[in-house]
């Protein structure tokens, strides 16, 4: 408490007390008020300025507290907003990464299926090629076997024909020719 406030309280007590005439409980009320006024007047101006400065300082501190509370509230709101934006951005990036992962997995599965199908087609083509080659070789063998049979019959017919000619030409000396196979 400052001295000026104390003097105000003392003056209030003197004026608010029960009194009978100018005397209050053995004290002269006017005299006490006069003494209080003299104390006030004798106080140095610096004390009055100091009291005023203290009051102004308290007002500034209260104002600063209010500003600090307001600023802190605004900072918390801004921090919450930034935090929420960061959370939203993180979720967006996570969703995008999951979508990219799913795309890559799908592409990988398609690639695996494509490779499996191409391998299956290649194997089927090789089997078919082998079967066709065997079929062609069998056909060629059959044709050659038939040709051999026909040629054998022709050779037999030629030999008979030569044999008959030699029988009919017996007096003439014809030397037999050697068989040549074609």
C-alpha cells in the first residue's frame, strides 16, 4: 500500500467515527483532518509522481498481461491450424503413396501374367514345332518307303524282262550287265 492511500483511509476513519461535537474520542476532528492535510502537503512531489508511476506501471502490466493472454490464445489457434494442415497434408501424401503402391503392384502382377503367358505360348510353339517336324519326317519316311517298294517292284520287273530277253537270245553271247540301283 502506498502512503497516500493510508492517509485517505485515516481521513475516512476520522470523518466516519461517532462523535459528540467537535471532539472524537478525546481527539479534535478538525485538528486531525488538518494534520492529515499538512502531511499530504509536506510529502515530496517525487513521492506523488512515484505513486502515479506505480499506478501507471500496474495499469501497463495489466494491459501487457491481457495482450500476452490474447497473443498466446492466437498463437495456440495458429499452431492448431498449422498442425491440422500438416496432418491433412501427411494424410494426402500417405493416400497418394498407397495409390502409387497399388498401381505398382497391379503393374507387377500384369507383368508377371504377361511373362507367364509368353512362356506358355513359347512352350506351346516349341511343342507344336517338334510335332510338325516329327510329322514331316514320318511323312518323308513313309513316302521313301513307298518309293522303295515301287522301285523294288520295278527292279524286279526289269530283272524278269532281262531274264526273258536272255532266254530268248541264248545263242548270242551277251554279257549280263551289272545291276545298278537308282
